[in-house]
């Protein structure tokens, strides 16, 4: 399968340690984060993370499944970037 750059959009609880856990989850499985952006939403209890990851559909689906299993993750979506 062809590796392509995907943008993962995650809405997460705005709590200490959530960013570190998510980055560790992705990098700990040997996947490289190309870019990462985190910022608040209008709701101060929720942050939005934009994570660009290079991988094929199987890799991206696996990452999304793992992210959705995290207690502090509210929603995860993916799209091809570019």
C-alpha cells in the first residue's frame, strides 16, 4: 500500500498529560509525526489537535483506533492532506 500524508483531527479533554500520552502512543508504535498543532476550542475544557502522520490506510486506521480507546479523546477524524 502507498504511504500518504494524513491529517488526524482530534478533540481531547484539556487536561495535563493528554498531549504527552497521545504523542507517546503514536511515536511508541514507530510512527513519525510530521507536524503537530494544538490549540483551545471555544469550550475551554476541550482542545483540538491536528496531527499529520505519514502512513498507508492500515497504519492510519490503527492509529485512529488506538486514539479512540484513550479516555481523554472525545473525537478523531482523518483526511488525506494535500
